[in-house]
C-alpha cells in the first residue's frame, strides 16, 4: 500500500479529531470538567467546519454510519445538557434555559426547512427550466437570496453556538447573564432568519400554471425557430457524466442551423458548461411531448439512454447518434444504435466497428464527420517540447461491471508511475484519469489515490511544499475561480445578473483560457501534475505532453491526431499481433503488459525519433480513425447537419397556416425542398 495523498492524510486527521472530540466530551461530562469539555467542543466544531469546507470523503462514511451532521449537533447539545447535570451546585435555571433554547432552535429550524422544502418542491414542479429564452412574461417570482437557501441546514444548526457558549460561560462564572444573553442571541437570530426568509418564499411561490408555462415556452420557441437539437439524458447525474454533452457545445454553436439543447434532468444544469445555445430542461415526458418545435428536423444524441425514446418518438425529426468519443470499446458500436436514422463517426474506423454488428446497422446509416473538438491540438514536431520530457498517463475508468477490466490503474498504475519516476532521464508526469475513475470500484479508487500520492511525494521531495504553494499564479488562479463562480451564479442579485447567456459564455471562456495558461505556471516547470478538474482541459494536457500512456478509450483515439508516440496497456495479455488486429487503435501503438514491459521502447521512441518505428503507422492511423484534414472536421460536421436537415425538410416540409390539412406529398410536389 502506498502513502495516502496529502489531502487524504489531512482528511483522516480531521476525521480522527472529530471522533475523538466526542469521546473527550463524554469523558468531560463524567469528570464534570468544564475545561476539557470546552476544548473538545471547540475541536468538534472546527473539525466539522473543515470537513464540510474541504468535502472530505469521510463525510459520506459518517452519514452512512448514522452519524451525519444533524445527529452530531444533536449529540453535542445533549452532551451540554448532561454537563449541566453533572456540575455540582449549578443553578437549575441554567439547564432550563439551555433546554428551552435548544428546543426552540429545533422547532424554528424544522419550520425553516419546511418552508425551504415547500419552495423547492413547488418550483421543481414547473414543467421546465429554460435558459437563453426570454421567459419574463411568466413573471415567475425570484427565489429567496442564495445566502438564505445555500447550505441552510448547516447555517441554521450553527445558530446554537451563542447559546452553547453562553451556557459554558455561566458554568465557569456562575453568572446567569451569559446563558441568558446566549439564549437571546441564538433564538433571536433564528427568528430573524425566518422573518427574512418568509417574504422571499412567498414571492418564490408566485408561479404560473403548467399550461400557461408551456404555452409561453412554445411562443418563445416559435420566435427562435430551432432547427437542430442536442438531446441529453442520464440516470445517474453528476459532473463526472456531463463531459458527454459538454464536449459538443462549441460544435453545436458553430452550426449554420439554429440549435437548441434539450435536457431531461435539472441536476444537469449545475454541471453544464457555459454555452450561448438556448436550453430547455424538461423532466417529464408528458411536458416534453407538448413542446412545439415545428422547424426541428435533426436531433443529436451523445449517449444511449432509456429516455432517448421520448425524443425518438418525433417522427418528423431525423435522429442521429454522435456518441461521446470514438474508441474500440464495444460500447462504441452498440446494437441499440440501430434505432437512429444516422450514426456519425469520426473516420473509417467507426464505420468498420459497426460492421461487427451485421444486420443491426446499415452502411448507409454511417456518416464520417471527423472530430471537431480536436482543432486545438498541436501536431508532433518530431522532438520533445522541453529539456524535461512530459509523459501523460490518462487511463480510462473501471467500467460498469467487473466482466471486463478496462482500466490499467488497478493492475499497473502504481507500478507505471514508480517506473517513470525511477527512470534515468528525468521525466515530468501528467496524471489525467477518467472523471469516473474509482466511482464504482474501491480497488480503482485506492489505486488512483496511490498514484496521486506518489506524484505529490516526488514533487515535495524535489521542490518542497513552500515552493509548490508560493507561486503568484496560484493566487491568480484563485482570483479567476472566484470570477468564474460569480459568472456562473444566475441569481437576480448575482454580480453579472444583467449579462445575456452569450455574453456570459464569452466571458467564462476567456477566463477559462486565462486559467489554463496560469495553471502551468502554478507549479515549477518540471513538477508533476494531477489533473482531475476542468482546467486544464484534456487537449491542453495533450499539447503539453510528448508521450501518452493509456488504455483502450477515446482518449487514445483523440491523441492520435497529434501524431505523437503513445503506448497502450494490453491488459488481457493477448499476443501483440492479435491485440493490434482486434483493437485498431493499437495498430500504431507501443504496447505495455501489466508489468509495464514495453515502456522502455515507448520512451526511447519519444526521446529519439530515429528509433520511432511506429511513426509511419501513426500517420496512417490518424486518417483511418479521425478522417482527413481537408475539409476540416468542423466543416464536415456542419455539412452533415445541413444535408440531413435538407433531407428532413424533403420528407416533412414545413406546414404553414395556408397548408394546414394538405397531405405532405402534395406539399412536396408544390414546394420541393426548402433551403437551410
């Protein structure tokens, strides 16, 4: 077992302090020791605050152990009452004040939470959430201020601090004034919070009827006239899944057609990247069926999900599966794809993958459009970028089951990183795991943490903690992150509430670009990087790397566009020729086994182009996987959308008022295809 990461070690320390503080409070009650109780109480409050601020994983374990936040506060309060009973000679009025005060706080907190739940449930009952469309006509009441709603349970629970402090001060001084004052401050603040919340809650409950809301949405969509939709739904929503739709936003914005983004889960809005494309989030199928988009003829799907069927029911729309990356995984050529009118793939490799499932998808359904996301990649120059070569290790995740091991993190991640760190040539390592790494498999999560710990330990050994934290770029990144948070806040009182979605998107992307530049300056030039957030992007990491080591995934397929050397783990231990034949992405790759045999050949090819025997194969593979460079993939993607839209109009011409009731065949004869 490797050492835990610095963050994980701190989490363990804080969790231990929290648990021990309750043990100490229990002992203090038994001993009737005020100093011990006060110290332990302070530690428990501080540890709780640290755990929630840093979001340590131990929070979930405590919650699952029925020792969540509310229970911890309740136990603290019971300990306080027990202390009042154990201290001899204490005025009984102190315990009475504490009991009444804590009970009053509990009642007020329950009422406050009930009001919040009422507001959130009523607003969640609205048929949809929209962005980028003018819905002011609905006169939907503004929600209460974010300060009153964001993490309100934690804030209300902490209102017991003045009362608890006052009671402890009274026990120490025998002066009832402190307990009385604490009682007044705690209960007074709680009552004040309710009084401030109620007007905003009343305003927030001013909502239109579902019918009125749908009618207004249809009026706005009639003005915008969307022609192509990107439809996304997923059962288990988290920020880790949103890359599937986020990767397509800029491509959607660049289309000639008027785009709209159709989502099904409101939680997706929290993790959706900034975009100027109008958004309609409709949780219920019955409301989605009532949304009118008469000019919509193309719908794009980045994922295969059960609720896709609610959009697939639209017979006048051409439905296209675009996926979320081309790879040789079986999921990239699924039989379910036959429900779509077309399947857009990057290159010839995608077409060949679907030949594996004969009689499911026809060749005419496949359209090669390239990968428009890859335009920012810098091609290989034939030599490493800097004096210290950079290796990016970008493994995929463990997958949905243990039937197939897709990730190299479990069997080989730690060994690979140790080998790279011990290489005779100093190497910089960028660790960029799949966002879902460790979410299903505990073994993957543990291996992932060991890899991080190795890189952090080597950074501290070489540069020292002070040097790692002292960069001016670190403060610059913090400032940009605060600006990004302000821009993403869409509340009425937010700093940028008056910006349109297009203006907001432009500013956010400018800041993200600046943040990406600052990121590489935030550590010493040769320091290793662990990249688990959105900044820097995967493609930015590619541009700062000389060699990729990864698994069979779309990450490798995308990296091929750089023409740089790369290595893939052959986790099944197949003979090299058989593995290359089965996994076409591996045909130009250096291969590693689970013991990392083959790594030296990949490193040698990176450091000395003369021994890079795979260079010609990479050039051929790039065109096979991703298509030709001309015309650019952005052009091909746009042309594919335009062509399909024209064909959609031919099959289902637009119905103008004067053509109501005229058969579609007669309309086609009268008007023919309409231009985009």
